[in-house]
């Protein structure tokens, strides 16, 4: 299907704000909303497979809550969930390509430019690498 709206969601305040905006856009354009959660842990040692499964389980719980929030806001919005075993920015970009997305909606973290550069910013990576338009929603 083409024309879905991709929203990055991890349960943090920025992604909660992005979800609300994404629901409004999806309702206005009558397009499906794909809630996307990237969960690949950094391979810093230990049992990466166990850690990956644990983070995936958390992602299922978090995105399940997001689906409930979407339906509480606007039950007419068709909602899909993508749990992608990849880093968050890569997960969003891959989902956007897979669905031939209308746009990607992401929340800002509220980090400054230096912290975002040092710690990595999903929003920054998505904005600069996406082929689709990106809507950045400010963190509350």
C-alpha cells in the first residue's frame, strides 16, 4: 500500500507529541498510520540476542499503548505497527521506503545541537537522510 504515514514512537514525551500530530495528519489525509519502533541494541558485549528480545518485548508493549492512544484520539485512523530490529533512524527510514510513505513524523528530543551530535539524534538523521518529507514535532 502506498501513502502511509510513518511515526517514530518510543514512549518518550517527544514521540508522544509526534503521535498526536501524526493522528491528526492521518485523519485529515485519510491515510493509514504506521507506528514504528526500532530496537536494535548496541552490541557492547553480553548476550545481544537476549537483550534484543527483551527490547522487542518492550517495543510491543509500548506500541500497543500507542495504538490504544490513537484509537482514543480518532478511532477512524487505520493503525499498523512495525517493530524493526535496527537502530531507530534506520528503522524509520526502512519503514518509510517499504510503505512508500507520504511522510515521516518524529518528535524532537529537546537536546541541544552539541548533545544531539555527541549522543546521536534520530531526528537529525531522519531529516537529513529521508527521501520523504519529515514533520518534526517539538517536545512538550
